[in-house]
């Protein structure tokens, strides 16, 4: 554990076990259907790749990048698409793969945006859900873990582009981001 981490919230083993379970559930739910996994960059990339390897069947991959944070720890409430999908999703079964659902602002916008593109279905798979911070109601169809209102890093989650490489999810010490 690095010194900036107050405590490890989820170990690498806990994460990998839950990712495998989510992959099995998605495989069952979409048996015989083509699925387009849409990874939300950058935070979800580690979870996205691990999850994609756990899903059996016809899986396509694409990525989108949205921001409502910048280099802050608090959402600005203004969502910008920084990188759009490479292919249309009309008529496709889309699963948005996200690292964390926090205020819900970005994901609410993104889910509505994808629905407006006439996808056959749009569901959300998030490794982490932080309901205590929710400002906009967002339904998580495939949920990894519900976590407390703490600033977390690791397994793709960052603070100012640091700590994404950690194999676990830890709580960042307050003095690091204040």
C-alpha cells in the first residue's frame, strides 16, 4: 500500500471475484445477442478490459470520454463529450461500463444521449456505486460494490491522473487532495 492511501477499501481479489460474477450475469442476460460495451474513459478502462474478458458471446467494444470534473474532486455539473463513439449504436444492445457512479450527472447525460441514438437497449454496469453523493437519479443495472462517501483511487480511478495503476481500490488521504 502506498503512503497516500488511508486504507484499502477493496482488495484485488475482491474486485476480480466480483468482475467475474458480473461477466457471468451479463453473459446470461445477453445470450444469443450482440452487445456493445461502451467504456467511459479514462477511469473505467481497467474494469472494462477485465469485464470484457469475462463475457462470453458476441461482444463489440467502443469508448467514449466525458468530463464534469476537470482536475477537481467535485463535479462541475457541466458535462462535455471529449471523445465520441467510433460507430453508430442504432439498434444495438449497449452496456455502458463505468468505474463509479457518484453524483449521477455525467452518467444521466450519457445514458440519455445514447438512448437518443436509437440503441435497442442501454444499460449501465458500474464497478462502484456511491449513492450518498447522488444528485441525479441513475439506475445501475450491473453493480459491483456500494461504497461510502470517500474519495477513492486505484483500479482505474485517479486523482489528478495519479494512482490509476493500483490493483486495489483505496481511500485517498484527505491531505493529498485538499
